[in-house]
């Protein structure tokens, strides 16, 4: 296609409300640039124009890391603490992923935190002995199905009866809170920390079990090769066929970044964080498990019709309706998938805490989930965002949580700090929305 | 006044379509179409021919019934009486799908584009090509690029840029390209230049001519008479739900069209 400077479009832009540079800013640099240099320049213009992408969140992570590193006198970035941080962040990341499914539609799910609590309760109760003593995998599947069905019910109420999702899921929050209290009964807690009962132990090991260090490196090597092979064959293949493709330098850079991040994570996790006698090292199993879920959802949202329709509905519901898309079906499924993902974070929570109790603060967790999504760069107004953004956002939340805890800061200050970060993230979202053209159907 | 008694049930190809140059079967014919909503009569006995490879402009003041007529052809409204003939054969359009299946596409004034999706994604919205369950982006991108090339839409920098980053004329072009991608034979354009500046308007009118040169029938709904006289081969005027004039553009001038639009008749 013509990549020449366009006379017509350029002059005509002046007649309209949009600033002249808008077209250049809003177009992602990777589709316009022919070389890495052009890409960097286009990217710079975009950042200057307010469309900053992942930059603020990476920037925030660096500042948080440096600040806590100084404040805790080197404790924060120690391998042992970093592994803890990864583990804590997993729950926030997966809750963020859950929220992104509905945020992309311009909806919200306030019940996700208590879906997490109920899911943890279901899975925990099902592996009790004496008790049901179900196999661990069946307990997980049951918990996920319950969560998915719950989400689907909210979805049906929202899409068929046209109730606002805020109210439906607020009611859902209360209902699931109550359900959790009923489930856990008088004991008020359930444990999966047994080392003798296999089904409990497997659940426990999801977070606390480690991949042997050598296997971690092998796994990373395989993963890197797969990623590199896939990215190169796709990007270079498209380039060869004359389709829009990122500059070759960018493809290489992406792969290098992936490999570097992988090496950093594996290296940190493989440091012995036990003692000389009891060696404790390796990547926690939860890391690759969350990666698999992430990959599944990325494929679903970026590479299938369903995903395309989620974005279309979030961008312009009327256009989607006229294109023959069933809005109700897509919305219901999105809520169901948000439920499943929240349920999955419940499994991680159960494993992380070695059990669950009536003390789970689902209201706070769901806000952390929304915060993770929004901090990562997902828009509250629908249509804009990527599931992978929950990873960075979750890390930010996890880092604040972890750092303040490490420093012995009282919980009230943790809440205030997290709230401030959330406000900052929404501010960035709103400002970038105002600065660019995204999301507005009225502007012609 | 239209609705001459003889035009109630024309046999295909018969002189019922005398206004079209002989030998061409109009792509779409409306015969005596009535439409009312409750007590409001929106269309009275409207006859209209839309031939292939010609631009027919449908003019009329606000409330003249242009939108209702467009929606009847698009299958959104069903006429209360009268018939719609497609290539001479009577058809019943029960919904937009029926119209689309025949090859009738409508570009509405609001364009129905999702700003957050790119050009290719918008052009294939709802009709994505899928390969083993996954979207076949390569094939869709190639097809979209070819369609845009055929329509001589060369001003977009990349077909992977989000529609939000396009100018008004480019958005209109994408909406039109989206409409003609599907082997459509008749394209209805609803006020395509309403929100555009001078240069953008010229670009869209060029696009309309390209469509005609490709053999498509075009119905241009507009009350911008400058545009109408620039591209229309034929002009039809609605006044308060009745068709008051229809004929080759050469038979009209600016003043007569204005008179038809405002008073329903003209003194020539």
C-alpha cells in the first residue's frame, strides 16, 4: 500500500477539529516504520503526543523498584523477595486479565474478587478428607465451571435485560460474599496445606512448588526458540508477502527482550533462597501456568472472531450490530470468561495462602484487579487494551503491596498508596483518550 | 405528481422504465411503494429506477422520505404496498441480510466503523476469514488492499492503521470499500459528503465515479446539490413522501431541482 505522504488527507485534516499531527500519532509506529530508526522516531512522536503505550507503567515499575530498594536497604530486589513478589503478583495479574475481558466491552465486573473467594472455597472444600476428597484436577475444574457459570449469569443479566453491569456485579459481589460465608460455615476456614493428602498437596504446590533449576533453563530455551521461530516466521513472512509488517530490527528487538526477560526471571528464581542445608531454588510452577493462561487468552482475543467482536463492541456497538454480530452472545461469553479467569485466580489464591478463610477481602481484590488492568493501560471506556497489560499492571500492584509490607508499613497506608496509583493510571487513560482520537464514534 | 396508473405492474423490460436508456434493464425498480408509520404516511406510491453503471441522486428536503426509501431498499423497512423488482424479478426484502444477499449495500451517514479497529478489521467486520479457527489476517489484508487499489483509494498510509487516525474522507472511503467488497451491485450512499471539507468531498465524489465506472449502480442520497450535479447521471426528487421528478441529470438545473424539493413542482 501507498506509504507516501498523503496530500489529500493532510490538507483536509486542517478543516476539521483534529490537530494536524493526529493521524501520525494515532497510527501505531510499527505499521508505518520501515526501519528501526524510523520506528523510534515515530514512537517518540507518539509518546510526545500523549499516546504513551506501555511507557508509563514501565517507568512506574522502575521508580517503585528503585525507591523500595533504597528504602528497604537492598531487601526489595533480593532474589528471595523478588520471587515472593512474582508469586503475590500472580493473583493480581489474573484478576486483571479477568477484568480486561469486560473492560474491553466498556463494562466492569465488581464481583470478581468474591468469585475468587468462592472458587478458592469450592476447590478447597472438595479436596478435604474426611470430606468429598475429590481428585485435585476435578476440584479445580469444578471451581472454574462454577465461576464461569456465575459470570455467565451476570452476562445474561447485562446483555439480555440491559441492566448496567456496575449494578449487576455489585449485587453479585454481595451475593458471592454471602455464598462464601455460607460455604465456609462455622469453621470459617479451610486448609490445603497437608503434605500427606496428595490432592491437597498438588494444589499447594501450584504456587509453592518449584521447577528444578536445570529444567527451568531448558524450559526457557525451548520457550525462547518457539517464540523466536513464531515471531520471525510471522513478521518476516508478512514482509516477504508484501503485507504490513514491523521493521526487521523491531522483530529482533522483541525476541531479544523476551529472552532477556526470561533469563532474568529464571536466574533470579534459580538462586538458592533457602539455606545451605535446605536448598530452595527454581521457578515456581505458577509462573509457567499463568503464562499458558496468558497465551490462551491472547490467542482468543487477538486471533479469533470472538476476540475481534469483543474489540468491535467496545469500539462501536452500533457498527458491530450492523455487521451482524450478536452483541448478547459475545457479551455473555466475555462475562463468563471473566468469571473463569477470576475463578482461576481463586485457585492461585488458595494455593498461595495454603487455604482460604472468610477473611478474604474480595472487595479489595477486585479493585486491585481493575487497578492492574487500568495501570497496565486498558481503557475503562472499552475497546482499548490488551490482556498482556494485566501482567505489567499486576506487577506494579504486587510491587507496592510487597514493598510496603516489607517495610512494615501499616495496611491503611498500603490502601492509600494503591489508591493513588490507581488514580494516576485512570488519569493517564483519560488524558491519552482526550489527546487522541480513540474510542470516539461521534467524530467524523 | 408521480404514480401514473400505468406503472402499477410493469412487465420486466417493458416501457415502465422508459426513463432509462433503452436496452438497459434497471438493476432495481420500485413500483408504487407505500410506507406509513402509524398515522404518518412516509411514502406515497413511489416509483424509482436504479440502473446499473449509473449514479442516481435522490434529493429532497428534510422529512421528504429519503431515509425511509433508503431503508426500504436496504431491507430494514418493508413497504406496506407496492413492489420491489431486482433485475426485473419481484423480491421481498425481509431484512438487511436479504438485501445484502442480492448485492445491495448501504453506507449510512454515521459510517458504522469501529474507531479502535484498523482498516482491514473494519472492512471484514462480521465476515472475517477464518483458517482452522483462527483469523486469516494475511488473506483479509490482501483482499482489503486490492479493493482499495481498485477504488483508487491511495491516500491512506497503511491499511493497518486504526480508523480513528483517518481523516473524514478516508473514513468515508473505507466505509464505501467495506460495502463494495462483497460483490455488491447496488450501493446506497446516505449523505456521504455531509461532514466533509472541500478536498475530502472531491475525493469521495471521485470514488462515486469509480464505483459507477466499475458497473455498480449507485444511489446517492444528498441535499447538497453541488455534489449531485457533479456526479449524478440521473436525478430523482422526493417531496413530502411523493416522487415529484425523475430523469437524466441533463434535464434538470439547480433551480428546477430546488423548486421540486421545496414546492413539489417546477415551472420550466
